[in-house]
C-alpha cells in the first residue's frame, strides 16, 4: 500500500468514526429560524443529492442565527466531507462513506 493509499485509508477510517457518532445525534431545537416563511412556501420538497451537496440553500434555508448554529455547522461539515471525498481516488470505501454522508444530509434536511 502506498503512502497516499494509507493516508486515504486512515482518513476514511476517521470519517467513519465521526459519522457513526453523529448518525443518531440531533440537537434539541424547539424551533428553527428560516430565511423564508415555511408556512407560506407550501409543503417541503426533498432535495436531490446534488442539491444536498450545497449547504443551507434553497427555499427552506436557515438564517445564520444562534438557534440554527449547531445544525448549520453539522451540515457544513458534511458538505466539507463530500468535497474531500471528491478529491480522493474513487474506491469502494470512499463511495460507502459518501453514501453515509448523503444519508445523513437527507436525515437532517
């Protein structure tokens, strides 16, 4: 195994641990502060995987308030992970982590 492959493997292992820890986690937030009034915008439409790769965009974007901070920080971290994965060589392990990240983005959106 080359040094680059070893580094990628270690990176993927650390991401796996990080993602496993956050999958069951969701902050206790009573209400969220939206940029647009969600009641006026109608029923929520689930985002496509491509849309999920862009944090906090669209009709139901959150305001950058203290109340939303933890969720926005979590979403941004997940999107940063996707960017890092795109820069890596495509492997089965990288694709598995990418699927986990996308599933988590679906869950929190």
